[in-house]
C-alpha cells in the first residue's frame, strides 16, 4: 500500500471529517485537543488558524485536568520544580508532534515497504537500532523527521546517531528530544538564535558530528 501524499503532510481522512464538522457548527464538547490538532493539519488554509486556537485551548484544559488528577493521586508532595520540569518535557513532545508529526508502525511500513504492509517492520527496525521510536499514549510512535519521505527511506544519519547514543549511554528518548533543542555547536541563525539538530536533518554528517561533541563533553 502506498503512502498517500496527504498523509506525508499530516493530513488524514478523519482529520478532514472533523474539520468539516467543526466548520459546520458541530459541538466541540466531545472533541479532544488531539482531534482538533488532526483537523488543523487536514483543514484548508482558511480554517487552520481558528482550528489551531481551538486545539491549543482544548489541550490546555486537558493538561490542567490531568495535572490536577496526577497531583491528587501522588502520595508524596510534588514540588513546583518537579511539576515544571515534567511539564516542560511533555511540552517538548507536543511540539515535536505538532511541528513534524509522528508516524504509527503502519505508516512507517506504508512508507518504507509500499508493496506490502509489514506491521512488524517498524518494531524490528527499532530493535535493531535503525530508527528512533518512543512510547506515547500506550503505543510506539516514530518521529517523522527521521524519514526522507520523498525517497521513502530512513535518513542516513539515524542509524549512526543511534549507535553513537548507545556508545555514550544516552537514552533514545533523550536523543529524540536533543534533536529538538537549539545548540550553539551548530553556530547561529541570522536572528542570533542557535539552530536545532533537526533543522539540519538533510546533512548526513553534521548531526552525528555535533552529537559526538555534545555527548563526549558529558564524560
């Protein structure tokens, strides 16, 4: 099964249905922030700004509800520093999902083996250290930025980066988040800020070279 071009842009048939329903005045009470974000990615340009705002408001409401429940269920007091650090990490994952998207195992298989879907392909590749994956909401997802969707292949630096991370004992979740963080090792942008490793994803050597400098400095 070939990967639809719309999927590679973050569009889904379900997202389009939700976007059309919201535009028609459907109730938002049963739609989650993730539902609305899926609609945002699939909607025509004229509706995207409004859907993005609705998704952000819904996610904030859901986050407050989950955080309140988690704190109530925790036996020990939760310090503000711990709560802030936990929320900052979750925000980083949400930013990744919103900016780049994360593929399911089926979507990875459709992308890499279009002639026949192998649902174990992504899991086997992750086990072999060939792609990065993380558990999100009880399922493993694969950051889309590690794939060259035009060529239907994994970017050449991914396997090298994973091997390097294993050498320096860097957790794979930390590798994914590191790719999203600005680093001065990449120089600076015209506005004076530092780029992120993911911003140079087309460079086969730069990401691995910078990762080695960063992780070596920890030792």
